[in-house]
């Protein structure tokens, strides 16, 4: 119903980690050509080898009767996942007024206004909406608004596009902050070394002066973060040197902007952390992280990791796509997800690195790197498979993401926050894939039409 078949879906099944595998790259390209024939909406890909696709697994569910307009609505009886790591509230009550949570607690512990409309959530689980910190969306107005609309239907209330945006439209949409769609944030044009033959949207820099000028140009547009790429694209290009990315980071910090890096190798990861980078848009992908790297990260407690995991290379149940795409295409997609030793090995490296960093207390957020609106639900499953608990993954996908994107008004179901929440038919703490069993989504207290 809301399906977009994107290059991220393709690469999720053929693995972004094939950056160093010409054989799998050829396979990935063939599958991409096949899937693009079925694509049903525009997407903008990151300027990298096809990277891991994400899909949400949500089955169409009957839309509950919307509560009649009222100044105050009380939701009662559901299991409440707050989203900030605090204890689950069983048989919860929360009050929504003026698009915000005005009271949250156990039933009987919350004062319920006499004139409130009551909504019974017995048997349901409620959690905050999701925050996707790494996307690449359309750049034209109508397709971009459609991208954000589709995300809302899958319970995503905010998304940040990293480095592939140019023109006025993306800033207009960001600043409008329209109701009923996901909030939009952007890094504008990212910064990289010259990559002839690839997209020319990012700034291509070769000198320190160019590095600083690129940051200043984006700062003048009031971007939300600076994106850099430190990657040789499988040996095809010279990558940003420590001198150049150091200048970018320094200039960004001078302009009160943070820097998030696309990277591949452990060597570059160490250099970036030493230079003061604020976040990674991917984990280390060439080898397991070592004690030296972990010590560097520990010395930078504000550092944030968006692991953006690749495909696991194992059998994947895509039955949720039944009826959304032709049966033959669905069969080929499922077959493509298995029997890939290099993909399995690549996921193993990145999953071990995520597990180690999460265990060490590094702040983890969720990012999907593409234009697949259901992507966060697959990423959450992969994060749990890597060793994180469902509760930790939900925190990463909600309150951690909101804090990272500096969205103080959302990320948890707490008094004073925007009333952005998902009503689920099953408990994702028991099985993270239950996040796909969406009954309804609310943004600022209003039901999203799904």
C-alpha cells in the first residue's frame, strides 16, 4: 500500500558491505536494474556503493475509529513503553491536550479531566514514534512531501537527510514543519574529495581553504549538521585526508555545527575521532574495532553512532510485501537475501562492532540510509540480531535519535512532549518485529490516515 522499492531495498538484500567485492557489486547492479522496474516512487541514493536497504514489515490493519475532536483525550489500559529507558508502565493512562502529553502514569495515578474523551487501549502496546537520523530523500517538493508522508504512516515522526540536498525546496519543506508528516532535517550538500563520475551535489574539496569555504556555505543556509565522506570507494578515488577533514570539523565547530562522517575503515575511524568528529553515519566496516579505538571513543562521551547495518545474508521473510509487488519479483527478492557468505561476514564485523560499542555505553541512534519509509523496522530487527536488547534498540530509535537531532519536543512519552506515538497490536519488547504490527499512528495527538 505504501511500498517504495528503492536502491536501499536492493542493497539491503545484496549488502552495502560489498563495497570491496566486485563480484557482489556486479550482482547488486543486476538486481538493482530489476527492482527499479518496479519502483513506485522517487528516491535519492547516497553517493556510495549501493548500501543496505531497509523495509518495514507492517500488515494493513483496520483503522480504529478516530476519537471525536475534543480538547482533552485520555488513553487508557495499554502497555506503555516510555522510550527513554525507564520502566514500562503496564495498564497505563496518558492524557493528550493541545497536541501534547499533559499527564502520563499508571491507571489510577493520573488525574483524568471530567470532560475528556476516553480511548480504550487494553491489550495494545504504545511506544514513541521513530526518529530516522540518516536518510536520502527526494529534492522536489511533491515527492519530498510524499516521502515524509509515507514515513508518518510507518510511525516515523522525524528524518534527517545527510548530504545530498540542494536547492531551495528542501529548506522550504523543512521550515514549514507541516502537520501530519514526518519532520524534516537536512545536512544540505555534504563534503567529500573529488569523485569524477559520481554525483556532484556534495562539495568536492582538495585544499584546506576549500574545506572551510564549503562549511561556511552550508552554515549560511542554516543546515542542521555537516556531512562528510571519508571513503575511497573500493580504491577508485583519493579520500579526504586528515588535514582536510580536520579543517572541516574545526570550521564546523567554529560555526556551532556538528559533523557526521560516512567512513569504512578502522584507521579512518580513529583519525576522525581524534579530529573531534561528532558522529558516525556507519560503523567501522573493514575489521573489528580494537582497544585503541574504544579508548578514543570513551574519551569523547558525546560521540554518537548510527550503525546503519548491512543485510544479514540469511533467509528473510518478505511476506509482508505480498500483494504490494508482483509475486515473481517478491520471489526473486527473497532468494537474493540468502546464500551470500561475504554479506554474512560483513554483517558479522559490523554487528560485533555495534555490540561492543553499545555495551561500552556509546550513544546509539537509528539510521537507514536511503528512501525506504519502512526501513527503521528492519534496522531495529538487525540491531537486536547484533546483540542489543529490544528495549535498548527502542531507546536508540526514539529518545536517543531525538536528542541527537536536537528535537527537545519528542522522543518519549513524557509530560510536556508532543503527543507522537504508535499503537501496536503486540509487544516489541518481546519480539522487536512487533514494531511492524501498527494499529495506528498519532502525530501531535492527531491520527495519521494510513
